[in-house]
C-alpha cells in the first residue's frame, strides 16, 4: 500500500489523474488493510460470524485478482539495465597492466515499485484466500463446539437434568453472558 500511495502522491503533486492500474490496486489495498486490522482487533467476536468473515475475505481475493489483472502489463517489464559506463585501467608497473569495461547497474525506480506492487498483490490474493479458509474452519469448529456444549444435536435440544439426592439446591447450568448473545461485526 505504501508504494502505491507514493504513485498516487506523485500524481496529485503533478496535478494528473492517477492511472486505473494503480488506483484499483491502491483502493483494494487500503480497504484490505482496514479489514485485516478490524478482524485482528475483533478476533474474539469473529467465531460467531466466521462465515461472514470468510465471505468478505473471499471478496478481497477477487478484488486483488482484479487489481493484479489491471497491473498485468508490468509483469514482463525489464526494470533493471546493465549499461557500459566507460573503461577501467590498472597498472602493475613492470608486470604490466590490465583494462576492461566498467559496467553500471541502472534500476528504474517507478518500474521496480510497480513490479513489487504486482507481486504483493498476488501475495495478498493468496493470504486472503488462506485467511478465508481459516475463518471458515474456525467458525465451523466453534459452532460445533458450542452446539455440543449446550446439548444441541442434529438441530434438536437434548436437555439433561442432574438431581443430587439429599441436596436442597438444584443444579443450574452456568453460562457466561458472552455465550448467550451473538455479536455480529
């Protein structure tokens, strides 16, 4: 996101429109970063709506694929050039001398940054897909655990009463207030 922000800043300073291939990936990156931070800080609530989190993550996979597709022209660009920059000469006195060509490695900064942004876009596709699968598995596991803990089986409630002989107090199931209410992000 930082590299793409540099391009947007350069376009704003030059009073020019930002090209679509930069703008699409930049907007998706900003939204993806905000979503990732939000889900990290609300992880304790994500188990109750893990399917929703997985669905949004899959949406970001598609959005990053679109951003990478817009930037696909940079994949075959050659951003680094090896150029001859004169000759060098070394003398060893009576032993002789040696000379050769001097080479300079030139890198086009904007081209290299776009290529890196392209690679990061592909990595984000993979990582958001991975987190979507993890969220889906996390929610599935948590709902199965919750159903087992509260006596649900195949959509039916199987209540169990425990009576203790000789005791005046009945046994009440204790549930925290967190388990009674579902929280949606």
